[in-house]
C-alpha cells in the first residue's frame, strides 16, 4: 500500500491563489483588505510567526501592519489600542499574537477584538457561532485548515469515524464539532479522546480519520492507527536537540516514521497543518473585508 | 442485576432547595431574582411549558412574569421589547419561549437577549464560552441538567466513554463538549453519533454512558446498550395515540421497556431530563441575579 502525503503547502497555495484573485476583485470596488497584527514583547518565536504571516499576506495582495507594544503595556493601553483598530474602517482583520504576557488577562484582551474583525476566530461570539452552526462567524484557523485538508485532499468524511486526540480549546474541541457537522465535507461520527482516555489505541484504531492534537511529542505510533487511515498531525512540540543552534527542534504529535507505513494518507510535519492555518487566516481576512460591502 | 432509576424529579427538588435557600440569602441583600418569559402566540404546548416553569419559579421564591405577544408582532416591536427588558435592572433573566413564528428571524431574536440575562444559555456568547471552557457564561439548561443527573446520581464519569446520539445544537453538540471537559464530574471520552453514523449499535455498545438526543421515538433499544451502562433519555417525541384526548402521547428516544433490563441506571421519561431543565433554568436565573451584586 502506498501512502498519500497530504501536502499542506500545496493545498495552502490553492487557497492563497483563490484568496489573491478575490482580493483583486475586491480592489476593483475600492477596498484593499487590511490585516493588523498586534505583538506584545519580543518573544523570538512570536516575531518569527508574525513575520511569516505578514510575508504571506503581502503575497496574496493584502495590506498589513504589525504594531509592536512593550511587554510593560497596561491593560487599559492595550484595550485602547484594540478599540482604535475596531473603530478604523480601513482595518478588516486584527490578530493578537499569542502568547500575551501572563500579567494581562488574556481572555479579556482577545474578547475585546470586534467579532467582525476577529479573523483568528477566537472571540466567544465566533466560537458560539461555530457550536451553533451559524455560518456568519469566523472559524478558528487551525481547525478550519484541517477541514480544508480533508476537502482538498478528497478524503471521504461522510459516515466515517474521526477520532480527535486532544481536547484543547484552540483545536481539539472546535475541530470535533466541525467534523460532526451535517455537511458534505464533514458528517463524521466523532470521538474526542484525551489524556484521561484509558486504552487509547482501542479508540484510535477505530478511526478512519485520526487527528493528533494533544501536544505530546511523537506520541501517536503505529499501534494507534488502523491500516489505511488518514492521519493529521497538529502538534508543534519542542524537544531538546543539541545539534541545533536553537538547542531544540520541533516535532509533531505523530511519529511519522512509525505511522507512515500503515496510514492511507498522512500530513507531513512541518508542511501539513501549519501552512493551512496561515491560508485560513488570510481567507478569513478577505471575507471580513468582503462582508463590509455585501 | 437491578437497574437504578435516575429520578429527575428528586434531583430537581435537590437543586430547587439549594436555589430557594440562596434566593432567601440574596433577598436579605435587597434583591429578588426576577425571570421574565416572552411568549409569542397561543401555541398550547408553549402555554403549558411556560406555565409549568412559572409555577416552579414561584415555588423557589423567584418573581416572574409572562409577556404574551401576538403572533403578528413585527421584528422591530419584539426587539424593542427585549431591549426594554435588557435595560431594566429589576429583570435578571429573560426566556423567549420557542417556537417563535417562522416569519421572524429566530436566531436574531434569541441573540438580542443580553448574554448576562440569557438564562436559557442560547446566546452565541454563552455557547462560545461553553466551547472555550469559560465558566462565566450560562450553560444551556438541558445539557447542564444532564450533567447534574450524572453528578447527583454519582455516576462515574472520569475516563468513561460517553456516546451522545444526536448532534442538535440545543443538546447533542453542547453536551458532547461538556462531557469531555477536564472536570471531576466530566472527563469522559466522548463520541458524537448521529443519523449518518453507520452500524450505530457497534458505537453505542461501547458506551458506559449513553445519551439519546436524536428525536426519534423509541429508537434506542436493547441492542444499542452495553450491559450495565447508564442511559439518559432526552427525547420528547409525539406519536399518534387515539386513546388520548390530545390524539398523541409523548415518548422518548429510548425504548425503556427494552433497555431497562440491561441498563445499570436509566432515566424515566417523563420524570428524567425534563424536570432538570427547569431546575437549571431557575438556578441560572438566581446566578444572574447574584452576578449583579458580586
């Protein structure tokens, strides 16, 4: 059996092309979608993430800007900055790069972004619309990106059993809801498993579609996988690596070398879910701009 | 094996007593929780539901009022009515009895209720907080009532496998999220199954806790149940009954006579989930009033 590699970079490029052409169409109506990043402090990983997203944004024709604020900013100052962006009709999307300093009440900050500009999909109103099945909200980018991998990869989903391992608020829980939706590209029976699930392999081996989103390096191995299953690796874990100048390397939740021989299809990592997250961020931003004229 | 009957009336009485004593405590601070029902039109079932809830509200010491509006009310008039209640500091909870006339945009009406007075837990912000795990929201009453049945019935949940049959927005989907939460009285592995699930018995027979919430009369039978499982019946279905003056009778999703001999514990229906829904509505209203002084 040969295993299909679900190439996230290629799928992301498809989405970027679609986004770019709709940006051109919208520009003819006098609107250029604008995405503003807020980064607090100088965490090197955050700098790199924002910089990568900005580069992609420019490639698809969005305008963007990064507002860098000092680690010492007060809550009132940060909220005032968000309010100003909420009120600015030239700004369509606002992304507050996590992590925020722990001294700030993170939930309150994220919830301050207008739901109509919350292109990250993290506002309670957008989470609520996801759970309610209301399509007017913005979906969180990583779960939405995984649904796009399945759609563009032509992985059958209707009536299939999807097992999501990990119940985090950013991926596992919302993804479980999306996979179960009554929709052509969803309609799965969904099991949400996690750190308290006993005998995990007996659950995961039922999966036609297995999602690793628990944040444990290389945790899912061949014993967890039904032969022929589609395996999606969401994990981004640091493990020590003295041979790297950074002192660590990034690995997923899926032990690719172990799983690949039995999987029917599998995402590489990196190059799987990560690029899709950015693609969905930019298409959300485009839609936020389109919504202002429709 | 003797089957435990999970007596929803008895559990609801426990919650009502707790609510009543906290209402007394709050009254000493000069606040009497007030719940306002809005009923549009004269649907007999709606009249009966609202009347039953009002009776219970008075029993626990809440004040309540039902505003009856004509079927022909315009959207603008209805929204103005809701806005007035949102602005009234003497009103702590607002419940819009469904169904609303189909001519009205139902989602828009429900979303007009202030999230802080949405004691039904149907506002997108409260659904979002549920999915995010933010405890400041109001939980929808039926799923929250089911969690209370499990807690008060001392049904072990941690590490157990719960199977929810039915993915409706009011019960199935939010309940699946609640059952999976990392919490002493949850922490289940959760499977959400539905009308597109093939070979349903092979899924439901894995359940330590099986929830029928699909809206099909007497659908779940002995073949769906693992011996010893806890079975919760959420269904309220009308089936024709010429011997009844109404011409129908109400039955659940669970065929009690078939399932009871194998179940370890089971809710009766009526007298299981229904009373708990009202109990949670009233405790939500109490909390809405408490929140105004804390």
